[in-house]
C-alpha cells in the first residue's frame, strides 16, 4: 500500500470514528432527554427520533469494519451477527409481546360507509400501555347480545377519542363508569361504548343510523368535542365515489420488514418512547394547559381549533353542524330513543369564556332543536388542579379523574330526568 493510500485510509478512519462518536452521543442525548428541539444562533437543532441516528450508525460501523479488518474476519463477524439476530428473532417470536406485532394498535380499517371503522375482534396496545379490545360487533366494549334483554335499559354512547377512551383502559372510560354508577342505583342497564377515534359529526350520524339504532337503545348519548363541528357534511355528498381511508394505517417500513418481530419490536418501542416524550421534542403544547394555549389560543389566530372554539370559524360551518345534529336527534326520536347531547371541553377552554363560544353555539342549536344538552365545562372547572383532568404531558385526552367527573355529571342528568323509564 502506497504512502498516499495509507494517508487517505487514516483520514477515512478518523472521519468514521468522529461520525460514530457523534451519532452515539446524539442517540444518548435523545434517550436521556426524551428528544429535544432548540435554536442555537438562529439555527434550529432537533433530535426527536431514536431510529434516525441508529440508522446512520449501522452503515458507519459497517464501513469502519470494512476498512479495518480482513475479508475473512469480516465474513466471520457478519455470520456471527446474523446468527445472533436470528436467535433474538426466534426468542421474540416465541415470546410474542404486543410490542412486536406489525402494528401495536391496528384496530382500524378503511370503510366506504364511515371513512374508517374499528375492526371486529381486533386487539391493540396503546402508547401509554392501555389495552384496546374490539368486540365482535366492532365496538370497544365487552360482548353483548344484539337483541336487548328484557328488563334491561340500553344506553349507547357515540363520540370520538374522548368517548373511545384514548389513553385509558376500558373500565376507566366514561361510558363504562356510567354503567357502574347507574347499576349501583339498582337500575338494570347496559352502557355500550360506540366511540371511534377521530370521528366527526357526519360519522356520528352515519354510525347512528347504520349501527346504533338497529340495536334498539333507550338512550343515545352523543359526546361532542369542539373539532366535531369542522366536519358535519358527509364526503359522500361532495366527493364522487368516495371510498374512505384508514388515517391510522401504519407506515414507515416495508411489508417485508414487518414480517420480522425484532424489527417490529425496535420500531414500536421507539414509537412508544417518542409518544411518551412528545412534550420534550417540539410538541410543547403537551406540557400543560398554558403551553397548549400558545398553539390553540389567541396567539395563534389562524389555528382552526381556536377559530372553532372562539366562534369565528364562519356561520356556514356552524349551520352545517346544526343541520346534521338536528337530523341526528330526529333519527333518535323517530326510533323512540331519548337523546342527550354532551359537550366535552378541551383543557384550553376551562376557565376561559372566550374559548367557550362554541359551547354556547351548540347550546343554542340544541334549544332550537328541542334536545337535552349538558355542557361539562362548568363541571370540570370545579377541579382545583385542572391539569389533573388530562393525561399531560403524555396526552391531551382525559385522565381517569376527568373521565370520572364526566361520567358522574352524565349520570346525574340521566337519573334526575328519569331518562331510562320514560318514553321519548
């Protein structure tokens, strides 16, 4: 080997060593901090994904070995690594933890009727460790008889992720807490959770007609969230041959790699880590209510959520919502079911009347329609520490404490108005 080649090889080794050290440190910082995002001298520096430096480290290590060891030794190292990975893959396949599945939470599928829906019989593990079990009828609930048993009052609760109970186990969701509270009053009832993550007003209406009313509910509870107002018109009315799509379809790895439990384990564990540390890596609105207001509040007037909550999203949007809500209520009354419309507030709405304009709009709409309305905002505002009602800093959905307050308030309304024993 010439002196020139030796010099070039030495430089290459030093550069590779520096690259390896840099990315090892970068990876360690992400793991220790949960991810970060900061600005240094006007330059934005981010470290948010565990797998990004890991993917760079692998080829750097390979190149470093390639220019250092002999071909015979390189082949021995490769064979050893492959055997080791195969052994780990075999162990994980036998162990079969949920985190090693191709998708931990693949409980959704595309639906030409609803856009997407829950897959009957599917099972998943959420990023906060909660379990999702979908029954044979496609609801996040226990199995129940299609035909309502004699002497049993049936309550069906429709809603989005707050009703579904994102971040909570089934028994902590507010529909199941309602069931327990009412049953303690010696009232024979079953409460069925019909919540689906991401659903909006038009999907509530379709689910009501196609899936809920055929099960003969005595009472339908609709749990609204402010962003439900944004999509009240079915895409079927505006898009020709619309077939829907699954917004939760897993991405980021090939179908080939998804067959390997080790890869799934690493990918899913990384996703859980990143989810639980969102507040540290650019998603500062997950830190708490005041931080969330900076994104969903007056300081960001173009934000759609802020516009909806403050009542400035446009008359057409609110009118379309009221029209769909009126049809929803009419369908229930025709079927002989009572209806209770419930408004579940986002944390930024608590103790801020300006952000509760949408609540008042929905209230006026319910008065015009002639349907019962319960705004849960005053109920949650009684809590001295409002942040305890949510899963901050991991998630912005309600905590078990918040879900309990929601359930108690709804039960008070149901029992005080005798909704389970009077005809609609």
